[in-house]
């Protein structure tokens, strides 16, 4: 197996201007070496922010209109498999998801513990709720939403994947198919998926994906209205139901998260740095349309 250095993220984004700078800042602060964002049919300043950051950081912005792709997200992931060959690992996550390697302190230190034959790692969600917040007048998701679900909440069974790039044959939304090696869970034990993309129960062994799916009710409804990037806008499954009942189900606030605390000083410094870059470029505070 030919090992390379570096860890990349591939993500698809639509109308994420409010959140994208923070998301980039956090993942740079925990050691990611390359971030590629495929901007899909955005109507806000997501692309402007990313292109500004690309002049200063290892951030790449790719315009990615839906076009004739059956699944814009899977097509973006297929492109990412080809364009991240310089890296050893690539993580496939969304803009409302933050990888938190709470045991090791950095993504590189966590992956350094992975067995050589582990070529894909399924990392479980930890669902975060509104923390009782009803307004969207906040600057940072990580500071505003500190309460999360119990580990046994069923949505936490979902995984997102970090994979060795050479081993990837195909990348679905949650799971991968591999050319060689084995898929493992966060504890590096065999990954068992009774349902594609979902484990029977989550395994939190040094890392989780903090998933801020709900935020506030208004933001939840707006996010759902953007549709499902796994399907072309012409597909009936692109439309997502958006109602208060759905929000109440994912708005889980039973536990106070403290695993993020050790990361906040480094994140805060990087976020302040990035906001200064955007301010100098005239794109922060955000110029909404």
C-alpha cells in the first residue's frame, strides 16, 4: 500500500454562507490539510467566502451545478476521489457536521492509530439540538449549541466515512465501497451495517461527528427547503418534508457536551483569523443578498 501524507475533506454545500467560514476554521484548527467544497446551486455568498479563503488557506471551491447528475452529491464525491490522490485520507461530511477527535486532539493523531489494513472508518453522529435557542442571532454554531442527544438516540446510528484514498472504489453518502482493506468503526473493530449507512448502535471511541441538524426551528425549516443533494432537483426524492414535528424529533438536548471544550481555544483563534481575512476582503460581516 502506497502511503501519502495529509488528510482532506470533501463536502457539498448549498446556501451555507452563514456557516461555511466557521466550519472551515474548525477543521483547519484540528489538522485537516486540504478542504474541497463543491458549491451546488447556491444563491448566497457561499462561493464568495470560499474563493476568498482559498487565497490564504488550503481551501478549494468548485462550482457544482446540479445539471444532469442523478446525484450531485455522489458525483461530487466521485470527483473528489480523483482530485485528492495527493492525500492519504479523505473525510466525506456535510457543512452541518464537525469531526471531533476528542481523545487524540487532532485528526492526524486519531488516524495515526488506525491499523494499516483499516481503509475506511465509519464515525457515528452525535446529534446536537437547539439548546433552547429560538433566534438565529449568533456568530458560532459551536458556542451557541452545546447540548446534544443521549448516545442511544436512533439517529446517532448513522455514520460518516473517512477513507484511505487509494482504497476507495465508490463513495455513497454515508458509506464506502473499497478496493482493498476493511471497513472499521471508530474503535477500529469491524464495521457492521445492518442498514446501509447505519450501525445497530453507535460506537464512540475517541471521535464523533457533531451533527447540528436542528439549530433553531427557522433554520431547520430553511435547511430542509434546500432539498436533498443526493438527488437531482427534478427527482421527487429531492424534496424534503419540512415541519415543526420533524424539528421536535431531532431537537435533542438531554446532555451537555464537554468534549468540544479542549478544542475551543484553537478554534476561536483560527475563526478570528479567518474573519479578519474576510473582513479585509469586504465579505465579513456577511453581505447578505
